[in-house]
């Protein structure tokens, strides 16, 4: 129980630093000072800062998941829904690009679904209770990681509905993810400035719409 509470405190402390400053403001020394503990205590909870960022990043997906739930209730066909879900994901991820990068492409991203389960069942169960039942089920099924879960399921429905061919399904899934990853990295690395974010998002969504239009 002690480690659970300490892990919660580390995640909350890192979140506050990132919220007020940036991810670069987080260091083991600073966390130890803020939490009034020794630097070695972090390693009782996490492998390193990268693993801490994986857990901290989950605090940034709540708004996305709420918007996603609303989208799923919209009266649109599955092909349009697929593009709208990506548009929603892009918007929220570019609000907090480094955190989303840590979640989905970081050093420990392969552990994301395990981290989700621990985060919402052991560390912050009160946060899980804020979601509707369907979102809770999605999180607890171990299918949160992007490129899998919602996008892939909708894409499968597009095949079933005859919007795209089965032979194109995996191609589209992987292509969208790689294009998105490239844009996200360019944004994080400063090759796309924050002032150009709106046009960058529009360009990325236009790419996705164009791919779907040409494949149909």
C-alpha cells in the first residue's frame, strides 16, 4: 500500500510540474525535493522518468475519451466516424504532444494497456468512475493503445459495410499511424511551430481524407 501511495504522489507531482511548466521541468532531483524524499525512492515505483511519463500521460486523455464517447453516438456512417475519431485524437494529442508521444511511441509504450489497468484500478480508481460504462469497459479490456482499439474497430466495420476492401484495412491502419507519428514528431522537435498548429492539423486531416477518398 505504501508503494501505491508513493506512486500516486510521484504521478501527481510530475503532472503539476508539466501542467505549470513543461515535461522538461521534471527531474528526479526536483521530484525528490518536492516530495521530500530521497532520489532513490523513485526507482521503487518506476524504472525511470520515461516510465513515470507513461503513467502521468494518462492524466491527459480524459478530455479525449469524453469527446470520443460523444462521437460514437453521432448519426454518421462508419467511414465518416473513422475520420472524425482521428480528427478528435489529433486535436487532443497536439494539445499535449509530449505526453501523447510518451503514451503511444515512448520507451514503455508497449506497456500502455498494463499501465492503464494499474492506473485506473489501483492508483486512481476515482478517475475511472468519471467515465460512462462503455468507456470504462474499453479501458479495462486492454485495448486502449492507438492504432488498435477504437480506430481499428471502426475500420473493421467499414470493411463490413463495404466502404473499403479487407485488403486495404491493415494498409490504412498502419499508414495513418505512421503519417500521424511523423507530424507529431515534427511538432515536438520544433520543425512545425506552435503558431502553425492549426494549419498543420488541417493538413494532416486532409491527408487522411484524401487517402480514404482515393481508396474507396
